[in-house]
């Protein structure tokens, strides 16, 4: 390379360095003082566009683009079903209300909610947490869900946040409500139940997904899928509740006795023992007895914590329900019926509650009855 080429090369490098120095000085000076923008960057709420935020703040002007956000992951269907069953049971026990008052929101509700939520910390960073939502009235309760290891029982933890549903809750027209309730009362009377002192406990609009209106089908039957608008109705007579599923007019109603029913104590316990994830222990040296009930039953313990459950068999489902109404024992939390079998849950455990609901229908909640009695001012 001759001297002329070397000089030309160094001149090019010098010009490039000069341009870089000029750009650096201009950036440091910030340009014209009058054009400086010291306003903070706009903030956005997850799931809400920047344009909506600007409108809420009363700002005028166009927004260039929406913020890009990554939607939260959604759990698999099986995990969602297991997790929401536990979440419903936990919230019902926590609020001391009936399970029929707790509804599950669809999985994609998580995509509409603002994050982050205040949920318990997870020690294992390799675990993927999900969020499911259950609702009572206008209040929505988030639950954090995760599997500590593949195939393990899901961990379901209530978060600290409580959200408010601002949507207007659907209320049926008075004439529709009346016709549905008349049909329910008529069916109860046909079953020999006096509804004179009864009271409506739940009346909820719902879309059933098959022709059984969401009730357990007959053995060996396969329900035909169908979307049918209707209502979930829970009617209380004395201390017992009766669950009905109806269509939109009350022309068709189904008394929904959950769990399919069992004919004996042994059949019920065998069904529990078939669950590989459930610890079932028979208490051999003690019988189940409760104040108000003359019968003696079999005592079992569920889960590794040994929650006690009494199981009784009667000659008919009606006798089992009648026996549930007789129990007056402070050690009893909830009472279930499954065909001819009566199940008495002692400790108010959400985990046990969720297990029993898979096999039976809750007919009484003495824990709630006692709370309501304590809240009622003594008559003067």
C-alpha cells in the first residue's frame, strides 16, 4: 500500500470519528431546551389498551399502538376441573356457605383479569402456576394452581385478592321465576314433602350441556349433547335442601340427586378406596354415633390427616334424608346423601368436602346453620 492510499484511509477514519463525537454531544445536550419533554411515560393496565387508559384519564389525542402483553397460560382441562373442584370446596368452607352458592368462571377468564395477583410464593422456580377464578355473588376469588411434579395432585391456594364483578347479574322475569318455582314445589309435593315452610335458597341462570340438564345419567346411559338454557334451583325444606335443574320455562325439571347413590356402606367405602390418590382408613374399634340419630354407622378417616367421616345405610333414600334432619351434634360439619347411604363429615375440611361431593349430594350444612343461629339477635 503506497502513502497516498494510507492517507486516504486515515482521513476516512477521522471523518467517522468526528461524526460519532458530534452525535454524542447532541444527545448529551438534549437538543433545544424548549422542545424537551419531561413528562413520565404513560402507564397501562394489563389487558387494557393504551387508548382506553387515555380516554379514562380525559386525555385527547391519538395513541400510536397498544402495548404488547403475553397472555397468562391456561391449565389443561383435567387440571382445571380438579383445581376448580378444590377451589369451590375451599371457598365454601372459608365463607361457610353452601357449595351451590359458589360458581366456577371459565378458564379464559384469566385472560381478562389484570396481573399480577397477590398469591402465595412458589419455592420451585421450575413450576408453572396457573390462575382459576370462582365467584360468589359479585365477588370473584382467584386461586393459584400448580402441579409440584408431573402427574402429582394439584396444589390449590387461595390468593389474597378479591375482585368485584361489575357486570349486571342476570335476573329472570318474575313470571318465569314463579312458573319455575311452582314446578319445583309441585314435584316436591308429589314426593310427599310438605313445602309450606320451605324457602328458595338458590336460583341461578345456567346453560346445560346435555339432555340430562347436568344431572348424573342413568347407569350405562350416554347423555346426548345439547345446549339448553335453564336454571339451577336449590330449595330448602326444614334443614334439608333439594337441588333441581330446569329448562328456561319450568316445563321440564329434574330432581338432581348427585353421586348416583349407593345401596350399602361397603359399596360407598369401596368407591372411596378405588381412588389411588385418597387415603382411606377404617376405624375398627369405634362406631359412628351422633346426637339426635339413634342409628350406628361405620367410622372412616380420610386423607393423611385422618379427617373423620361417619357412614350409615338405610332402607331407602327417603329414610337417609330423614335421618340427616335428625342430627343435632356440634361435632358435625356437613351431611351428605347418596342413595340409601348417609355420610356425616365431622371436621370442616375443604379437601374432604370436595371428595365427598364427587360421590354424594350435600343435604345439610350444620356448620352454616350454627353460624346463622349465632348471628341472629336473641328475641327480647
